[in-house]
């Protein structure tokens, strides 16, 4: 099971509190985790990634083990600590403005 931390607005949309746990079908990658998350919580479809291209939405960032994974290839394996359930995969809404 992969632990996933969502920003507050996505927790509200998915009707969850705290972190969620998803099981991935294949090797744990960003793509597999997000596929499992959108399958378990279909109301999140299109909120984290573009529905058609699968690209990360602007102002959404991915973190794990104090690393910014946002620009990593989506099929890159996740850190072992995330796979083992010791650390969460974090979806974060970035802030912008002046």
C-alpha cells in the first residue's frame, strides 16, 4: 500500500480526511499511484493530471522523502521508503502570486 497525502481541497472533493492508501498494480511509480488514486476516487480525475495528456497540472507538485518529484518521469520508480510505506507520496497545490 502506498500512502498518499492530498491537499485540503482535494480531500474535500474526495470526501476523505487524513492520508489515503492505494494499492498499485505494477511497479510503484507516480503514474501507477495516480492511476490507482483516480480509480479509487474518480471525482479526482482531471484534477491532478490532464485527462487527455496525463500531464501534471500546473501548480500541482509531487514530493516524497523531502524530494521534489514533480519533474521526474512519471514511470520512474518511487523511493523505497514510499514503496515500504514508511513515507507518503505527497500531492501539493503550489502557491503563486506576488
